[in-house]
C-alpha cells in the first residue's frame, strides 16, 4: 500500500447535495481555489440525496403541516413556514441561474411541477386547515393557495384518494398548484459534473480522521476502499457534508463547537407504487397530519415522484430503527458517537421524548396489514399487492446540549469552528431543499473576509440575495416568473427583459 500526499484549498467530504452545492458555489465565487471531494461510496448521491431515499418534495412549507403548528389558543403559527419558503426560493434562484448559465442541464431531469396539498379529515381538521389557509393565503409567498372542502372538487382533483371514501367524514385541502417535485439525486449529479471541471473527485474513498495543524490548516486522512491506499490531504478548509456520518467526523476534528452534540438515528420505510393505472389517478404531493403523540418527522404523505422522467407514487413514512448512522454504516455508529461531552444530553432525551419512543415501538411492531391500513386513510381502496415496501435513507436527528441536559431537534444545524477552517451539517429535514441557503451560511461563517467581496456575485446569482421576498410582491413576482421560466415549470414564452422583469446576471 502506498501513501499519497495531496494539497488542496477546499476538501469536501461526501458526494451528496450539500457538498455538490457548496462546490458549485465556490467554483462560481472563487474559481482559482482548488477543490478535492471524497466519497466513501462508488457513486454520487447514493445515501440521503438518492431520489428514493427522500420525498423530493422541494420543501417549501406549502403542504407540510408540521411547519404550521396549531397553537394553544386555536390559532396556527406560520413563522416556520415563512422561513422555510424563503429559503427554498433561494435554492430555486440558484438552480435557475445554473440552468441559464450551463451549469445545470435539462431542468426536467431534476425538477418538475407538482401540486402541493395539505389534507385533513374530520371537523377539527377542517377547522385547522381553514385557519391555516386564512393565515397563509394573505402572505406573498403563498399567493394562489386554495381552500377546498367540497367532496366533488376533492374527487375531481384527487381521484385515487376519493375512490371508496366516505365523505360523511368531512375533508379539507389547502391546494397550491405550483409546487415542485425535485430529484435531488439527479440534481447532485449535475452539480458535481460542473464541480468536477475544476476539482478532483475521489469515489470509494473514506475519510478516517481529521487533525488540526499549527498553521490552522487540516490534515485529512483518507483510505481508498478498493486498494487500501492511504492519502494524506492537506486542506485549508474542510466541509463535512457526510449526512449521518458528519457527527463522527466533527467529533474526530476535536473542535469545541461540536462538543455536546449527539445524534439519534431513525430510518424510514416507504410504500412505492409504479402501477401505471394507479399512478395515473394521482398527481400531487399530499401531506396529512401526524398521529396524536407522534413526532413531526412522522407526517404521512402520498407523493407523486418523477424519476428519470417516469412518474411513480411514494407513501410513508413508516419509521424503522437502526443504530447505523448511514444505510451503509455500522451497527456501532450510535455507541461510538457517545462521548463524555454529549452523554448527559443524550441520556436526558429519553424521558422528554416518550412520545417518540412509543411511536417507534409501535412502528417497529407493525405488520404489512397495519401499514396498508395507514395507507388506506389516503387511498381507501389500497391493496398491498400494488405497493412495494422500500427502505429509505437513515436520518440522524440532532441532539443539542442545553444547560445540563439536551434537546432533540428535527431540523438542520451548521456547525462551524470559530476560526472558519472547518464546518459540517447535522440533521435532516428540510435539508436538501434548503441546501443553497445552508451553504451560503457556511460561506458567511467560514469566510468573513472573502464574503464581503462575494456579495455582488451572489446578488447576480440570487437576485433576492439579502432581501426577504415575503411582503415584497414586485420582487417576488419577478423572481418567481424568472425561475419558473428558466426551470421550465410553466409554459411562459416571454423573456424577463420583454416583460420588464428582473433578468439574472450571466456567469462571467
């Protein structure tokens, strides 16, 4: 076995949507920097970014009810929905810019228009969705949302969900016609094709250790999984975008900012249907409400997916559990992540999250008939023979130290060293949909001197950069029309210049 020395400005760990996005941004902002990417698997986007390992919703809070919780006084809090939608608009703008400038190819390979729909049944569910609609429909980002409670209209729009349904149990929908389905696997691959034009990408290479040098740089230890060859990578900056594997590597780095963080792994299973007759009866992403006592991550949804131009249906999630932090991980992942600094936060979670533990136990005990029964709430005449159970990606939920205990979080968290030489991303949903603002946050935290000079370029790439779209109707319409056209999400033929709308800058 030989040992190879590599020097690079930026080392990216993991070939998922996060590293691909950061690499593409850096190639736009600082093309003279060298980039090296290391992925332990033999393909890009083979873990959480794989299209069948996530719902591909294009999380924008249009339909996900966990982002609009009911308050104690019966109102509906929309703050998180507004934040997530703002973030998704940033991602849309980056993708549109990338298509316009040849960074990305045919947008139909990775993004397609699909209605986003929130669904409830029962009188209380109707009341909740009506209030949610009242609060959201007046917001700029949610213009065009509809409230529907008429059974005939429900049947017309969602035929698969209406067949055999007893409408004596009232239904309600919040319908947004211009949602999207995103194949994050295809998007990642296209972005990495661009990154690879100015970077070295190593598949089948595992990062085994990270050590800080006296000059502030890092030595990244890498092992070739096929030959056993060891590489020593000298990097000025390291980004750990390794999904569930990020926690272990951040712990190995020894940075104080990672101390106290723990992880709780949850795997997901979904029903997949490719029966063309059933697929033709449903064209929407429909999200319901989590069962009483169940965590936000358990929100059931019936999704149209478009993968390789072929539509299919996905229903779930059904929670599973494994101590692995990745589908390709080891059963020792969870115990190996327990350190003196996070032991108390992790132990303190159990009594606080009794509902989650109860939910996981019930899910693990469920059989095929139980899963079909859950599906029948959405598809009353569902037959198990039409649906294949698949295991999706492993998700590691963040446990953050709070005082002497800990708190389980279901979002994403950027962990960066104070000197900006290393950063990593922990957590899950909304994850991929907000990859662009998450990676811009990494740039801002880790490169404060360069960031000031990058601002003008970022404004050219993302026209709303530094501004909120919600409440700024003119800018929102300009950005929305441009991204729809560039991403081929509408049939519009006029250009931004012809209509007086905002035209994005070209790469230069």
